[in-house]
């Protein structure tokens, strides 16, 4: 059963999805449902002997193309609505032990094209207001399948982070007459201490206001809102910057670093969203090789993050692990 329940205390929707209790949890490699189907083996989620990149609907979705009716009756104070939308899985490679850090630049460019295509396809659906692409990597962030993959959620509403960013971008445009993210990028270039890597068209920084020790924001220097607006050179440079950052992450402590990668694009609700600026955000939970940052009382209960490291120092540390081109 899936449905959307309204939280009037925070003015936001909460998804309930009871079927997700049954999703596959850390199977051995021989039974990975995201690997190609081998002759004589049980069929997984991908009925192919080989593939490049595969996209399919999540077997345990929180949002549905044809959602069921809610299980409970809402009220004027706490309304409920069907969980319309979509949840998709993007499998990056047939190789179970591969990573994006080890992928060719061509494969990453192909993946960017897939992300752009799925954004256009899902965003064109009338019930979809926001298309969110993300990757969870590592058991420390709750991964249940190790095979390299990401996910796409197509929401029928603006999720809270996107809604706040959009509102703040509009407010900054009205006050300063310029893009919030363009101005942040220029400030980081002028300062330089928090810049991790740059290309002619992209910039990766540990932001001034980082909440996680090795948090990085990867942003195009040209003002645009969706991946499909990138030209061929911007796609090539994005693939290079993306892989370089992930390789630095993995070199940081000598292990594949867990992280959440979040792609923030403009909403697809048809609203006045021109002020919004596409960007990637990476949230690794590690604060050292052996210590994780956990969300505790201040973060969970008050929504107030505490970062016990300095972004300037973490950026310098991360920069030192960038490989030569």
C-alpha cells in the first residue's frame, strides 16, 4: 500500500509505502537481481544476457504510475492522496563489482544522456512536478543492493528541499538581480580555498555552508536548469569532473567511499522556475577513515546541522587526492 499523507506541522507530504518492507536486502553476488541473467540461473530484474545501461520501474515503488486508493480516510487537517508518480532504477553497468569511478568517460556520458532522457520523459507526465535523480552507495547510507545503480523519483509535488531552494533562488533574483548559484560559484572562485576542482565549464566545491565533512557541490558555470540543456562539451567536462571527484573520494581513505549523490534540476510543474540552477550534491557520511557522521538530536529533531570540521580544511584534504588528468 502506498499513499501520501499531509504533515501540517511542516507543510509537507509524507510517503507511506508498506510494500518496501519486502524489498531485496543485500543478496550474495550469485543472486544479484541487477546482474545480467545467466544461462540456467534464476531470472532477476533484467532479463538480458548483457546490456549497457538499463532503466526499469522499481519493483517496490513509493510512487506509482497507477496508484492504489489510500488505505485511510484523510481529514481537512491531515488530507491523504494517492501516491501518483514513478520510481525507476538505473543500472549503470552489467559488471557487479564496477563503480562509476572506474567507468570510462564514454559510459558516464552515456549515463548523463540517460538521466536527461528520463527527466524529459517523466517530467512530461501531467502529474509529475519534480524529477529527482540520486544514487545511494555503500551500506553506511542504507544500500540494499551493491550492484552499481541509481534511482529516479518522479514526484507529484515539489519535495521540501527543492521547494526551499526554488523559493530562495527567486528571492535572491528579486533582491540582487542575479542567480543565487551563479553568485555562490563566483564567490567560491574568488576565495579559492573551498574549490576542489574546476574545468572551463564546471566547478566542484566543498560549500561554505557544508553540513557534511566532505560534502561537495558540482555546478555548471553557465546558468541552466536541466541536463538536456547541456551542450556536448559541457557533457564531456561533466563526465570528467564527475569521475575525477569520485576517484578522489575513493582515494581519500583507500576504500570505496559511501555517499548519497543528489541531482537537483528545475521542477517540471510549468511554473516560473527560470531562476533555478542545475547542480549535483554529494554527501559522504565519513568524517574520517573510521568515523561516520550520524544524524542525531540537533539534526533529526531540530533540522539544525552541526559540522565538526572546517570546509576549507576538508576541501584542501580532498584536493590532495585528485589524480593528474
